[in-house]
C-alpha cells in the first residue's frame, strides 16, 4: 500500500516537519512523546531525554548567539522547568522560559530539531528566520550544512537567501492550475535546500 507521508513526516524520528510557535512553547508543555512535536510544545520533555553530550551541544550553540544568555539548564521539581541563565554585569540571573524572548525559544527549538535526533535522515523547518537576527541565522545555516541529515526549510527572507549558495535554493511557486511546482532553473543535488515561495 502507498505510504501516507503526512504520518511519516509528523510522527517518525526518521522524518520530521516543524513549524515552531514560541508563544505556544512558552505557554504549554506536553509530555509523553519521545520525539519533538511539530509545534515544539514538548520542548522541555524532549530536552530531558537527550544525552548529556547532545544537551550540552544545544546549550553551547545558544551561548554567544543570544545576547546576555550564557547557559541553559533543566530544573527538576514538581514539573521540569527550562531555565535560561542571563549574565548582566557579571551576575547570573535565572530566567524562566515564559520570560525569554521568542527568538531564544525559536533558536533552541530549531537546534533541538537538528541536533536532538541523530538517527533522523530528513528534517523540514518552516520559516526559521522568524524572531531572529541574521547573525543567529548564519549559525543555524552552518549547523545545517555540517549535519548529515537532509534538511529543508521554507523561507520568504531575502536576507537568508543571500546567505545561501545558489545550488542550495529551490524556488517553488503555484502554477495557473493552483499546483505547487519547482523552478527547474538552478536546481542541483545539494545536501541542504532552502525552499522559497
């Protein structure tokens, strides 16, 4: 029988598709899943199941990219909390997830999707540029390029497209019949592809 790719892309560790909503991640945390949900609302639970090395890699990617944040930790209690450590004038302040910027949450969610499942062979991330500065997006692009997975992302950001090689970009558009098509111009066998539409 034919494979229903909607199920494969949303419920398998081999293929995942994400459109992260920072405001939902801050407000709701779902539990009981061993994969990162499409909208990231189980981010804390997903970070809990990571091995120490992967968790530290995700934390380290944040340092220097998000202003004033110098670390992140999981604080165990009645529920597990994700705490961001903010450094101001040499003093570290713990900041709860609901008080952190949307860009910081979006960044951690993207890095978790990329780094948190080493067995995945494909990841799709919609609009990684939301809430983020171009400097941080450059870091994400470099992590995507270094990863073994096939990583796709959709973007409307011309700044992000300028950061990519021409062979990494696949232009998609709707034809007159309303069907999505890709432009055959400049198509290559790149390992990581941005889809612009």
